[in-house]
C-alpha cells in the first residue's frame, strides 16, 4: 500500500534522510563558496600591494564604489 499524501513524508525515515543529505550538501557547497570568496578577496588585497601607494588609493576607492553598488542592488532584491 503506497501513501501519496505529502504529510506521510514527515514520518518517512528515507525521506528524512534524503532531506538531511540535501541540506548537508547545500551547506557544504556554501562553505566551499565562502572560502573561495575570501580567497578572491585575499588575491585582490595582494594585487593591491603591488601598486604604487598613490595608485593603491585609486584601487581602494574603486573597490569601495563597487561594494556600495553591490549592497544597493542587494537591498532592492
């Protein structure tokens, strides 16, 4: 006898394990992306160190403008 009622999944051990596995995979992928993001920021900062001091300020200002635009876009979503 099959149960096709979605509420049945609440008590279905296989369904619960699948959901937990999916959540764990999502979490793991987000952690990896977080570290990649931080690594890219570190790469930017290292590349900024290669600039002459007067140009480092220009790069910093441009980066801050980009961050400001990003934050503004996120607020409108």
